[in-house]
C-alpha cells in the first residue's frame, strides 16, 4: 500500500505544473520528459507512471516533435532547461545588424506572382508525407494523395516515352 501511495505522490509531483510551457506540452509528456532527464528507460517510466511503455514512447515522440528535437534525450534536455528557465540562447538566430532588402514595386509584384504560381502548382502536385512519420490525414486525403501521385507519375512516364520516341524517330 505504501508503494502505491509513493507512486501516486511521485506522479502528482511530476505532473504538477512547475513551468508553463509555451509549446503546450501535455502533463503526461512533461512527466515522461522529467523521467528521461533522470535517464529512465521507457519501461521504467511506464512502471513509475502506471502506463504502458507504448504510451510512454508515444508521449515522448510527440514531445520531441513539439520541441523540434532530434531525440528523446535532446527533447528532455530542452524541456529541463525550459523548466529551470535556463535557456540562454534563442532557438532561431536572427541577424540584427543587416538592413532588409528594399524591393521596388515591380519586384514585389513579381515575387507575389511567383509565390502564387508556386502555391498553385504545389497544390496540384501534393504528395503524402514520407519516412514513416505519423500524420493527421484522413483516409480520403490519403486516397487523394495516392491518386495524385499515380496520375502525375503516369503523366511523367508518358512524357518520357513521347520524348524518347521523338528522339528515336529523329535519328532514323
């Protein structure tokens, strides 16, 4: 019984809001990151918090993505520094001594048109995320991405065939 009470008090202590994160980490993610800082494995964290190791891994992966870290250890270090208000360097470096480039109206208009054209083209040629990362796509969106990929692959293959046929006819 005392062991259960100590686990509950440990969980309550680690899930308490010690630092308000601007990245909106969940309390579960914060508790897992605090234990990773102490070099606990997923199984140890799961036993301590009373959840499954899979849930621990999911929480740590979500926190890693939110903190834009390369690994769970890096995410834990970043979170620990945030909690201690020990972050002394900005995440993004900006050159403050440089003056912004002044564009003329025609250059500004040209850049806007290029951005619009690029956005229009990329909206037609959208491909699903690759690399096995988790995504928030619905089944319908996955199907649309797959059909887009198949269609544009077919179009490109047809263009290559037509081009090669023309080149062969040219040399005959």
